[in-house]
């Protein structure tokens, strides 16, 4: 692959410390997992000199050699995932796991995500695993925004640039993402509705001046007790919710239209710069609890439409309409007047390629079981628009202690792969660990990390999928 010829000059060095070497076996370290404390090989540092860096986590040599030949690539869109659960929970179950950070900033202070850079960074990891002589199959593992990124990657890798340069896209991709190496399968774990969609859901309709976050319309302020907000959870009236989402749609249309106009001026040589322009959008940061009304009022995105497998503690599985057990983030203060925490800080082209999505302003709404009026295929980063192009085995899982869990149902319904699976982990927070504040009694949900990864293990090791029958 010419694209990766200059990127795969990776170096591997052993990471060692007194803590890591506290094992009786040479070259191993004691690792805490949901299965207990295990002795695993010391992690090897893998770096490519491009800002992409992480660790190669291997299973023990006495584990199933067929599992060890499956290389799982873990990466998030902008968070540091080199110490996240899969980096220990997959190796302890026998899988070779490459946990990488991409080149995007990890401070959270700026939103420097760029669609094409994300794609090529994932490709570096896939190619690295492909080149390891002991790896036969490469599987992508994407969580939250990483799920959106991995779904987009696999779609583009399987279908080349035709998957991302069509007229349906707000900002078509370039030939820079051609010839990406496809993976052999993909896991989407509590994948969000898209980097673009979460930005849409984070737009504050109360903003009255696009140059500041200090001027707001009190009638659209979701933190106002007069509109149904309390510190223990919001109970917005249907009238306020209707006005709120209508305001989101109206403001979003103006933001997208303005960005498209600025982009045309840039291309014509009449912009502020010849290549791009800075773009700061007050109170539209898509991270965490800045996802507006849905994190305050748990009646929205509250249950699935259909019945699906729900994973309970100790291996029990039921098939049912799956409810969210989350609690409201009502005590979180507003970020409306914060540049670093509230505003989306990007550029015109990055906004259009990574954070933008088309909507029908007359149909846009969020309900108990759906988000309507969204053109999923217009965005590069919405999984619902990406998964129809994926033919490889696909597993989508949702964590019921969060609102993004509902997207697992939408992903599964949109997916065209002949080998697709779905499951929900009862009581798991977005970060997979147990949502203890969601429990009605201590221990209700058990160890959700173990529950979730035990299911992933069964899916990965099913004979005939990645391991010969």
C-alpha cells in the first residue's frame, strides 16, 4: 500500500517499571481484569512518528493460539484509549490487541478532528497488524465516537472513495483515503449516533449571537426551572421540548449554511485564507454532558423499538424491549458561556467534513425511541449511514446506563452484513463499567465489564467467523 509506505517504520520498545515487573514470570506483568489478576506479557510500545502511538498487548503463550491470531485494533476519535478496558480485557481472553491513539489532540481544549486524518490513522493500525506474521485476522473495536470513526473507516476501506465522495455528502472526501486496508470484522460498542449527530444534539438553541455564549434566550434555556429543569432531573413539558428541538433545527440550518457559504468563498479565493478558516460555534461542543436535553430528561432515547438480547449478570440473557436505566446528568452546570468547555472550536472544512449533517427542519425531533428528520448519509461520521456499506462480520452493543445505547438498534437495522449481531449490557455506563447509581439495590447489575467482554469473546471466537470451524 503506497499510502502507508512511509508510515509503517514503526518502532517497538518494552515498557517496564517496578509495578509492571511485579510478576514471578520474566517478561510479564500483573494485570487487573474483570476475570481477576493475571500475568500477561509486558506491553510493547508502538509508534509511527506521525502522532499515532500506543501499545501492543499480547495474551499469554499458553492461551488458545487460534484466538491469539486475531488482532484487534482499538482506537477512539480523540480520547486516549491506551489504558481503556479492551487493552486488558481482550488479551486476558486470548486476543492480540493493539491500542492506539490517533494524532488528534487529547487535551479536550480544541476540536481538531479531521475526517481524512482519522481514516488514515486507523489505516496505519490495520496495516501494522496485517504485517505481523502471527496475525491472520484483523478486527476493529470502536467505542462511542470511536465507533463512529471505525464504521466510517470500514465502509471506506471496503468500498474505496465511492463511499465518501458522492453528491449526498456535505463535504465529499478526496483520493487521500483511497486504498485503505479493510479489516476482517468490526465491533461497535456503545457507538454514538455520529460525531456529526452528537454535535447537532449539543447545539444550544438559546444562543442569540453567534459570536458569544453570553447572550441567550431564556425561553429556550434548558437549565431554567421555569422550563422544567431541577438539580435532580428535568421533566420538560412537551411544549418546551417542541420549541427546543425546533430551535436546534433552526440554528443548525443557519450554521451549516454559513459554513457552506464560507467554503465556497474559500474555494473561489475570496476567503480569509486560501485553504481554510477558523470556525468557533458557541455552545456546540459535542463532548460528554454537553449533549443537551437528552442528558437532562431520561424520557428521551429511553427504550428500543424492538426486542433484543439483553445481557444480565452471571450469564443470563433475556430477549425484550430494552430500556435505558440511566440517571439524569441534571447537576452538571451549563457550559454556555465557556470557550473551552462549551464552544466547538474547529475550521470551516473540518466542520463540514467531520461535524456537519443535513436535517429536515420540519421533521427533526428526538423521541423516546428515535431521532427523526436526519439525513444519515449526508455525514461522513454517522454510523447509521456507514454500516450499510460494511460486508464483514459486525457486532453492535449498547450500554443501557447511557442514552447512546439506543444507536445499537439503529446500527443493526441499517447494517447489510450477512453476519451481524446485537446485544445490550444491562446497567453498563457508557464507559462499560457498572452504573452503580442506576441500581435499585447494590449489585443489581453485577460486573458489567465482565458481562460485556465475555459476550465479545463468544462472538469473536465463534467457529467459522474468524477462527476455522
